[in-house]
C-alpha cells in the first residue's frame, strides 16, 4: 500500500515535470533553492562579519578552517548530488523502489563519513591547521574553531545529502525550510555566543553546530515522509557495489569541484602568508562575498538540474535543450547586474567587515572589484557543468567542475604572485574565470549538438 501511494504521487510529479512550461516550471522550482542559497550565503557572511569584529587574526582563522569545511561539503554534495541525479532519472522512469535505495544508501553513508572525519582529524588539529595555512597568530583561533566544527561533520554531511535528495525530486521547498531554519538560527546565535556569552570564536563554532543539528532534524523528517518521491529509511538501506558506483559516477563532479575549491583556499592562504594576517583575512572575506554573488545563480541552476535530469530520463529532449538556454540567459543577465552593483559598492562592503584595518580594506576592495568584472563569465561554465552532470555525462561534468576553482585557479595562485606580488593573488580568481569560460566552449558545443540530434529524433517519433 505504501508503494502504491508513492506511485500515485509520482505520477502527478511526472506530469508536472514533463508538461509544465519550462520558464514557469524552472522559476517555481528555483525559488526555494535561491532563497536557501541566499540564506546560507548570508549566514556565511554573518559568521565572517561577527568573527571579524574580534580581530583580523580571528577573521583569517575562519578562512583557514573554511577549506576543511569545504571538504565536509564535498563529501555531502558527492553523495547527495550523486544519489539525487540518479533519483531524478529513476523517478522519470517511475522506478520508485530503486530510488528509495539510492536515497537511503547515500544518507547512511554520509553519517558514516562524518564519524570517520571526527576520528581521523580531531587528534591532529594543530598540524592540520598549520598545513592549511594558519600563521602563528591565526593558529590559536583556528584550532579553537576547528575542534568544535569537526563534531558537526556527521550532521553537515547528511544534511547536504538530504537537501540534494529533496531538490532532485522537486521538493525544493522542504529543502529550503531545512537549510534555511538552521542558517537563520546560526545568524541569531552568533552574536549571542560570541559577545554576550563571551565565547569568542568558539561561540561562532557552537552556533554553527546547533544550526546544523536543527537543519538535520528538519530535513530528516521531510525525507522520511511519503510525498511521491524517494524516501530515507533503514528498510530501504540495501547498498550494492552498483549503487555506489552510480552514486560516485554522478557525484564525483561535485566532489572534484568542492575538493579543488578546498585546495585552492589552502593554496590561497599559503600564498597570502608572506603578506600577513591582513591578506589572509581580506581574501577570506572576498571569497565569502564571491560565493554570495553567485549564490542566486547557483540556486537558479539547482531548479534547472532536476527538470533537466527528469526530462532527460523521460526522453523529453526538447525540454532539456529549452531549459538550458533559458537558464543560461537568465544567469548571464543576473550576474552582470550583481557584479555591477558590487563593483560600485566594493569599498563600503569590505569596510563593514574590518573598519579598523585599512590594509584589509585596501586588499579586499581591489580583489572584489577584479572578481566583479569577470563575474558574468562564470554563468556559462557553471550552467554547462550542471547540464552535463544532470544528464549523466560524468567525464565532461567532472572536467567542467574542476575548471574554475581548480585546474585554472590553482596554477595561477602559484604563478601570478611571483611576478605581480599581491596583485597576482587578487587577480588569480578573475583570470581563472576567463580561462575556464574559454575552455568550456569546446566541451559544451558537442553536448548541445548531441541533444539537438536527440530532439530531431524525438520530433520524428
């Protein structure tokens, strides 16, 4: 009876995903993830803002630990996105029981990975922070922050998994509620724990952990309910090598992207080391602002991915093509507008974080302006990555995922400062965006050509 009820809800979802006009469908599905991404980005900015009021070294510590948090996020997105993309295609083919197994396998695997991270990293916090780029003055803050954050790893990873599972099947509203509630609680608790309870940077870490636990609880409730999509439960947890292979095959592009972003942050911190705590703090603030600028576009793309994967699985290739070009156009226009606004207000924005430190303001302002100039180019690279990942083109998606914050950025971090000093550090990400967009074109064109060919066959059928 349980599966019959689930099948009825699945049929309604099938009609919605394959017949609703693309602009309306993607817009409706994108609103919750856009709100979720913006709330998460605001939380990241708020966390950085409140910690920055402690000292420049404390602000730098958040940037150092952020690279470790990116690893946690990478694991969660690998399992969640890998399962979610399979789930969206399975629901398109109406294979409900198998979709449940993918959801449960990724969830319980995420919990296990989080526990392993605690056991593997906690005894080695000090050398870990040093290797991640902490200076002697940043190190005490980084260790205090990291020790607490590690205990949240199981909740963080499994929350990312459940968030992606819900979004992949069109339940983006519930994903937004789960992630948004935890982030808002974090923003509220930050000043209370840091200043009122006088816990300093440890207060920011505790606020993060409590917010993640709340998100975990809400998301778990939604993923266990029967809403016509995949569900999480022990009775569905029957992992096989085949399931893990397909989860990893679809999730590895996310893993590569997040892990290379983590490595890029580590190398950025180490490259900024000779210029002092102010450079590390400034580049950390700019990194958070950069994520904020593209968060709305990422949320819009997260509305695109389940639509793309579902219709590809259902053989509706014209809708796949239409959805990609619609999202690309919106993303370019949106990022151009955001980049212009942030360019004009860059100095005032950086000043909000470290008003007392003129060096942080000067370094951060120029870095932010350079990134704003190249911001619209990221639309093509990221949307191409989302398209190839949604339709199961693993190697193309993996390559596109590694371009912007990996294959292009990391070499530039090593090369440019040797010739341009700190300007090279500030210009590394913008130049990486330019190179990534140029490399993206010859990868994307054959994919679009193949989809157009499938559209022609679809029209003849």
